[in-house]
C-alpha cells in the first residue's frame, strides 16, 4: 500500500538530503527514490521552488566537460528543516498512537 506524499513531506526530505551534503539534482532524485516514488518532473520544480524561497542555493560546476547544478542548504533552509523535524516527530507520534495501539 502506498500512502500519498504531501508537498511538505517532499520538501522536508529534499532539505534533509541536501543538508547531509551539497549535491546535484539527479543524485537528489535517486536519494529521494530510496524512500518514495518520485519522478524527475516532480522533483525539479520542488528544487526550483525551494531555491526561490531561499531554502536552497544553487551553483554550477563543470564535471567531465558538462555543467552540473549543485544545491546546498541555506541558513533559512536549516531553520525550516529543524521545524519540519519537530512537526514530523509529533505527526509520527500521533499516527503511531492510532495505528500501533
């Protein structure tokens, strides 16, 4: 059974992945796919929105003769990720009270 993924949860996962290490779009997509199904057409708009909102910063770097866009979390992104983690812990606790008891 698959549960629907909210935009906030996807944002939180992307921020958490980028917070571990600055990384590029394709790698972020692969890391997200370890925990949920997501298409490139879903993820890249999320990256652009998080960048526009000041939660991620992007920079281009040449790799094997091609430019690759890398992302890093900003201080505002770190604050938002901390909020997401608090919200997730509360959400998880509430769901587990119903589902597991």
